[in-house]
C-alpha cells in the first residue's frame, strides 16, 4: 500500500528553537518509521528575531504563503529579548500567521506525569489532565503590536481594542464541545467550562451568550462557568476537577502558563493553533536564549507538539496511521516518566536535550515492540 505524502512547513526560529525542533523531528520520524502509512516532506521557512536582525524582515518573502500551502506548520520558538522593534515589542510573525489563516483554536494540554515535579501538596494533583482552549486570533491580541491596530496618542495614551466576533466565537465553542465529547469517549468527564469576565465586560457577556447557544447543539456534554479570576483560584485549589476550559485570548495566555507550572513547567507545555483549514504546532514556551547551545533545554513540549500535529494530520487527511504515530510518542513519554527514565534538567534531573531525545526514541522502540 502506498504511503500518503504529507507536507509540513518548518520554522526553526530563534534561541533553543533550533535544538528542540530537531528533537521533535527525530521523534516524528521514528514514529513514522515504526508505524508506516505516511511520509512527511518538510519545507523550511526562515523567520524570527535573528532573521529580522539580518534581513530587516521577520519572515522570508512568501514565507506566509508557503506556510499556508502546507498541510501543517511546525514551529520551534520565535523571539529574542535583545532584538525588538523600535516600540519595544518583540518580533512575532507567528501572530500574523495565526490571523492570516484564522487559527482560532489554541489547544494547550495540561497533564501531570509521575516523577515530574508536583507543585501542589494535595495528592489529587497527580490526576491533573485537562485542556485550556484559548481563542487565538481575537480577544485582546486583536490589538497585538504586529497588527498595528493600537491607537497611540502622542506618547500620552494607548488604546487597545478587545474583539469578540460571533463568527469566530461560534467556531471556538463548537471546537470546545466537540473536543469534550471526544474526550468523554476516552473516559474524561466531557465537560466544558466557559472562562470569562461576563459580569464586567460586554464583550465577555457576548462570549458567554454564544457559549450557551452552542451548548444546545451538544446536550451530551456538561457545561459550567467561571470568571477568570475565580478560575485562577480554582487552578490552585482543585485543577483535577476540570476537563476543557474555553476562554478569550489574553485570559488563555495567562492561565495556560499558570497551568503549565502546576505540572512541572513550560518544558512540557505543548500547543496547537488550529483553524478550519490550517494549523500550527509549537511548544508554548519561549526561545530561552540563556540556554542556547548548552544541551539543557527540555525538548518534551516540542515532542508533544509534534504528536499533536500528527493527530491533527490524521484527522485532516483521514490517515489513521498518523494518529497511531502520535499515540506511540505519547505512550513512550508516559512510560518514560512512570519508570523515571526521563529526568529533565528543568525538573532538577540530569538529562539535557540530547539525552531526553535519545531516551524517548528508545522508549518508542520498546513501546512499539509491545504491539
């Protein structure tokens, strides 16, 4: 049977992005080799702060177009604190890509692993396994500097607009309920929590109104609500109670980092930015320039983002082999933590980028042999 050809736009970016994305590519290739049924072709695109410093542009000519022509986009990390625009904002071409291709659904899995740092004293914290779903094209990020929409009044005042549109918010909430329904079949609660500030802002009341409208289409999925400040408290008090949390862009930006801290750190924080026809996958952390070239960066967020990409490609291209490859990667990481064979320096362990990558590759071979 002929293997299906899948295309990926590759942006290594800045800082540790180059090292960690190579780890992601190695594990994806091993999974593909073990499973078969598809081939991946990569087209590399130059983009980021270092490229901006060299060329004066943040992404190569036609880079956004090339990204959109691929089946998925795989990104290492973008931005360097030492290289900024004259207004002080960082180089962020990926935010433009999000908007251009309407990647409205920011999927941030949050999962506790055995033998990883548990920041909460309650033993129930070992059961943390939920998803933050962050709207990724509107909200307060509608006025991100890369879009040039802020109103600046002669160095005296800046006005940023928060946008909530019906068209995007309906799609976001449907994505949330479908995700919860899918998780319910796997033993999760199948519940969506709307996180907003509907008691104060008209935009957030509108966000909740649309949530309630869409909820009627999914009577099998439970729903509840939390104001964002109360939700921050709940993520410390009892995060194991939650399944899928859907929210505005800035709220998701903040709470996803808090959630990452609950399960060890940003080094295992994977991310998928998904739209109706395109998707981008990347670790949720930054470029960590202080770790460049030291073999200390934790590659697991990138490796797990690669698994998310394979799962997406499986659905988009109706290729079950790609999903099997994604599961192979995730199962290997589960096994590695359970047997204390994955010990990132980030977590106080003794394993850097290369050692973790090699261990995951070995665990994938062991896991594959069990089936």
